[in-house]
C-alpha cells in the first residue's frame, strides 16, 4: 500500500538506530567472547611450578628454553621421542611451565651449562593511544548502546520499539471499499450511514444539538463482514482510517499496551476527522472481574482505553469503531453510553441478503443461463458472507476443472456440497455389503421426508464417500426461507435423524456406527426442546439452559441442580426413544418403497430429489402434485443454524 502518512517515514527512519544498536551489541559480545576464549586457551596451556621443580628440570636436562620476564620465568620443556629415547626437535610441547622470580645470581650460568636456550622479555612498545583505545572501546560501545535505549524510552517508544504504535492507516483510495461492496446487511449499513453523513455534514446535526456517537460496536458471528463494513465507512466518509487488532496492544511488558493506546489516540487527534477501528476488541476489553481471569497488562490497557474515550472531543470528528463476536465478555464500563454509544448487529443474512451477497461475489464470474442464485440462496440458509464467497469461488474452480469457461448451476450446488461435506473420495472402494447398509440408511432418512408433511423436501441422495468423513448423505432444501420451527417440525426432525439407524435394524437386524452424527444432532434438538423451548410435558415452561457465546456456536450451559439435570436426561431419552419407535413403524409400513429405492440408489450411487419422489409415487400410486404457491413466515435462529440440512452416514 502507498500510505501517505508521515508516521510511515518515521517508522522507516527508526530502523537506522535499531540497526546501529544491534551492530553495537554484536561487536561488544564478539569482543568479550574472543577475550574469554583467548584467556581460556592460554590458561589451559600453562602450568605453574615451584622454583625448586624448575631447577630439578634443568639438572635433569628436561628444559629446552627459558624466557625470563619481569615477574615470572616461562619454561619450554623438551619433547622426548619415546620410541627413540631422544629429543624430538620438530615437536611442539603441549604445555609450558612458569614460576616466580627468585634472586639467584648463579641461575644464568646453570642454564648455560645445561645447554638451555636463554631469552629475556622485550618490553611492549604499543603506543599510549593504542593501549587506551583497546581498553576503552568496549566501554564506549556499551555507553552508546545504553544512551540510545534510554533516549528511545524517554520518547515513549519503549525498549527496542515494543511500545511503538503499529496502527495501519488507510485512506479512501487504499481501502477501495464502499457501501456498494457490502450486501446483505441493510440494517447495519443504515446505522453506519448516519455516522458517515454526520462526518460529511456536521452542521445540520449540531444545529439541532445532536452529537456524533463516540463509538460504534459491530457485533456478529465470524465471517459476516464486520471488518468490511468498517472499511466501507472509511471509504464513504473519505477520512483517515486507523486500523488495529486488539491483540496488537498486548505485549509481555506491563504498560506497553497503555502506551500504544495513548499513542493511537494522539495520532488520531492530529488526523481528525478520522475513524479508529479496533478489531477483536474482546482481546483487551474483557470484564475485569475474576470470572474471565485477571491480567494486569490487559487491565491497564483497558483502563487507558476507557480514559482516552472519555477524554477526546467528538466535535473534532473522531469515531471509534470496534468489532467482536463475544460481546458478553466485554467490560460493562466499555459498553456504557458515552463510550460505545451504538451497537450495530451484523448478523447472518436472510434469503434476500444471501441473494445480494451472491450477486456481489458473482459479478466478476462468467455464468451461464442455468444459474439461479435464488435457488442457491435458498439452499444455504444460515450461511454468512464469507461462506457464500467461498462457494462462488469453488464453483468457478470446479468449472475450470471440467474444462468449461462458464459456471453452471450444477457447479454451484457441487460447491455447496464441497463446503459442507468435502470433495468426493473416488478412490475409496466399499464392499457390496457396506454399500447396501449405507444405501438403506440414507433411503431411510429420505423416506421420512416424503412421508411426513412437516419435513423438508429431498434435494439429493448419494452414497459416494466424501472427504469430511461422510459415506453418504441426504440433502434437504426448504421450499421457502424459515425463521420459526413448530414443535411438530422438531419432532419430525427427530424421526428423520433416527430413521437411518431404524432402517439398518429393520433390514439387517443389526446396527452400525454410521448413525453417530444423526444421534448427536437428534440429541441436541431434543435437549433444546426440553431445556430452552418449553416443549416438554414434564418440565413445561422453564428455562433450564442458557446459551453462551451465541455468535460462536451457542454453547449451552445448564443452570439447574444435578437432580434436575438427571431428570432432563431421562426426558431427552424418552423423546429420542419415541421418535426411534415412530421411525421404525413408518419404515415397516413402507418396506416395499424402502427396498426398491435402495436398490436403485445402489445402482446409480447418486439420485436427485425428483427421481426419488418419482419412484416413491410410482410405488405408492400417488399422482403428481402441482407445486404449492403458499408461503409461510417462520422464525427460530437457534434451530436453523445449518446452511443445508444434511443427514450423513459417517
């Protein structure tokens, strides 16, 4: 990016002193290491002896040469060749000896008589300046190093730049994102459009006494486009856009995060009007109670952020945007009016929103006349923007793989399956017995969808293994967007999920491990019916579970005693048992359809929903029905979480 920001130049210039510091440290370490190794080698090759031992070595003829210094005598011994018993003139002794100076006027004559080579020490003639330089050089380097470190710390940058603000600054042409690039979030765009209009035309708002909100908190599941919306606000407002992640504030040194917060707001005030965006603010904004753990560095950073948000003047046009998918863990002081005044929910798009998102991502992709984005949007209930973008890209890749220049509807449906259950495993060969088991299992699921009026129609049945572990699956696609699920529909789901295992027991008199995913989903629905939806005759209208982190999967936590929890388990088991018995009863009554459709599936491996219903109607003698035009409006965010309801044999 070509950021026209003076901070970038400062960041580049700051590399020069950092490089010098590194070189200075390396020089000092090298010098000290060299001195240490040299002293170690010298000490290991010298051995101290007494003056008497020295004289004995001279008398025994073991001394080759002697160097008499000012305070010691260095003795070089002879190297005796053990094989020949004579001195080896060419050999170098591995060790030398030294002893102290003793007043002995006869020493010189003794050494000459013994044939010892005698040498005196020559005084070191190194100049005074050279000696001074060699002794002071390490001290000078250390002094320069410490001076640079303390000067940078005094400027508030922290040790080795750890406190330096790392905010990236985007301007309009660099973000390249406007509200036209954001689809499926009309309510969120409307809330943020007001903020953009305030930055463009502050006069008409100030005239009536309105003030710019200090902060807007973007809340929603991952992949819904929170960061994209923040960039779009900057692109529409045409003001500088400071972007940081919450984790960028946190370091191992206490106080560094608070320093970075101060630095960020100082730069923002210089660039006002501007937008400051903090992504994943829950990294520093967690509640300060002991429930979520205590961290002094994070708490100091949060305290500084609270103080800065209280301190700046909104009339200068500074807006704080933040994004999170865990609003329940944020500190209450951060969420009060006067800090984050507005909460913008960026939720999963509805049917209309998914169509718009698909159009945005498909505008640069070549597609043929068979493509129906409305059908793809209907088949991807619960998908977020990133999922839909991934599906369009997978469809384009699939078209290229098959040698086509345009994307077809079959490519898009294949992309939906790739995202949900993975690619086909063409190299996995199942035995005939396993193919029969999987076939009956999947047809069992599909038959319940055909027999029960509250079930969703079948789009596809396959026994081709997939890379995510499914040996086969049934894809159900709703006829219209659904927001509510009735109790009858939920009970039908339970029967459908358990019908695969029921078919195995009816036909083979045995069951396999393939129903594990079905049992897991059925148990989840049955437990929600008892603990959250009030659909249990035994417990009635009582909430026994609370949903935590609803934007991250919605993990449920029991809020009742152990005795009640045990009764809940019994009630869930009762619902599952009743559903299983009903599934077996329906399949036994339609055993002829189960057998014929299973045989057809074994032969074809994959059949469409139309082929399935055609065979079913022929067996049952049911005439073709005209498609219904009635539409119903239903809602339940907790149940309709999956993009396509896929019942798989894994």
